[in-house]
C-alpha cells in the first residue's frame, strides 16, 4: 500500500470521526427523529450531524476549499481550486430501517488550468464492517490496505450487476428508462442486485464483487467518489453518453462489460426520450 498523501490522511480522519457518531446512532436507530424531505427520501438527525462533523473536519484541515454536500448544497467561493463532494450517509433508508449497508462518501474535486475539473481523491467508508475503500488518481484503488481490481468476466450470462430501483420521487420518464434497461438485462445475466447505496455499489464494482452497476437520476455526491475508485481499480465509470462526467446517469463495469452495459442503458434512455 502506498504512503497516504496529505489529502488522503485528511479524508480518512474526517470519515473516521463522522463514523463513530453514526455507529452510535445506528445502534439506537429506533430513537432517531426523522423529518421527510420528499416521498421516500428521508433525512435523520444522524445524517445532519455527520455532515456537520465532516464539514468541520475538512474545513479545519483545508480552509478555503469549496463544498458540495447532500444536505447543505454548494458553499464556498465560486472560484475554488479544490472542492469536497460529500454524502455523509449514503443509504439513509437502509440506516433508518436498521439495515447495515450504508456508507460515508467523500470525493475531492480539482479544477484544472483549462477550467475543467477532475476527481483527484476518494473515500467510501462502510463503518459497520470496517471496510474503507479509497483511491487517488494515478495511485490505484484500495480496500483498507489491499489493492483492488475489477472482475475479469467477459460474458453477460456470467455477470452480476447492481442498480438503483426508482422509487416514489422518481420521474415517470426515468422509471420507463430503467424498466427498459432492466427488462433487457435480467434474462441475459447471472443476476441483478439492489442494495440501496450507490457509493457502495461502485466500491463493490471496484472490488470485483459486482461486474457492473448502473443508475439513472443519481446525484454527484452519491457517485463522485465511487467513480474514481472504479477507474483506479481498472474499470470504466461514465455517464450515459460514455463520457467521464459525474452526471445524473452512471454506468460502471469492467472493461469487457462496460460497452455492453452502456449500450443497454442508452437503449433505455432512448425510450425515455421517445
């Protein structure tokens, strides 16, 4: 395992501090007070406390960096050179139902001289089982201290995929696009899973547990960190057009299966537009 950079050390420390309180709250999940942001989209006191902890730790270590956070949105200077993209609790619904599948997601975005941006570093931490997935651009992807590589499967019929199933707040057009993609993929694969955390879905693609993952109507804080981890593990993680953008559609897989999965997702999106 390479020596941790200064940025990665900051990210590890922030994730560990937020995780301690989240784990305590998870053990007392029935006592949490819950407010409703929208249909099927819940936010708890734990979520907001974790975001406050992460912001405090990251800001203290790197004052002047911008933020894009799930609960509080964008903040800091519009002319940021570095920006944190944070989901303090990805898998909130799992958390509130006592399901031990949720994560803290932190990505560090860098603005390049030409004005474009790239994800430079990433952490996805699942505190319940102590699995910390992390990556830095050009350094590789790791699970704790173990190097990660995507799977080597080449055929759809042997592959296991993950996705996010649309829920109440999802637009009817996105539901149609998802249904078309799922309908084409299901009979052609070894299976499709829906575990409820986009950040962990991507991390598990990087670890070779899944062969691919797609989702529509997703947010940057859900996927920014995981996309870099997939790429640094040797996989492809793109938007619905096959570009490297962190967009509202994500398609991730090993190099053999990504073109096939992307084609099916694009067919689904074409149904949405039609």
